[in-house]
C-alpha cells in the first residue's frame, strides 16, 4: 500500500497555521477540528509542524503565559516528510525511527495531506481485513480435485 492510498482512505483535508500565530489559536483549531497536528506554513512554504507534543512543551516552557507563545517558538522545524509514492513499510519505519507520529505528505513543494500513526494503523487493519476475506472466500470456493470423491 502506498501513502497516496492511505490519503485516499483518510481524505485530504488540510489544517495549517502561520508561525507567528499564538499557541492558543493552534490549540483551538486542533480541538475544533479534532486533529493532533497542524502544518506550519509561511509565504506558501512549509516551515514546520505543530503537534500536541510541541503544545505540551509550550505549556511547560511558557508557564502561565504559554498561550501567548508563538507557534514558531515550539514547532518542529524541518519535519520528515513522506512522498505519495512511498510504500507503507517505509513510512512506518520512518515514523518509528524518527519518533514522528505525524508526517506531512509532500509532492515537491505541494502539501497533499498529513498521515498520522493512527491512519497507518487503520490502513493496515483494512488491508488485513480485505486479505482475510479474500483468503476465506478462496478456501470456501476451493475447487474439488480429481479423485477426491
């Protein structure tokens, strides 16, 4: 399975934020949209990622004033990215090796979506379920061999 197929299952809704926006605004967007990450864009280019992990770091770093910190102060700069033609095994390896639960999917400079570890797990389950159904169907319809009567 390719990353582009995972995006097709998930859908390609994108949530972004500017680096100069306050963390409080990012938290509001993440809660309203029920997402765990935002891609940070500046002047049409991706400059980072903000995930709930960075938000927690902002709370710890900023103390009582965490809400006024800007996204760029805590965002993950230069996040690893996935390509749409990347195989799922390579994607999982990349996510695990770099401890990155969310990967932007880029086609050159174009953001196609974000794939989360949850999306990968869901795709694996759907793929295994499909294979399981196909195998059961194959076994149920096993052709009778000659001399097996």
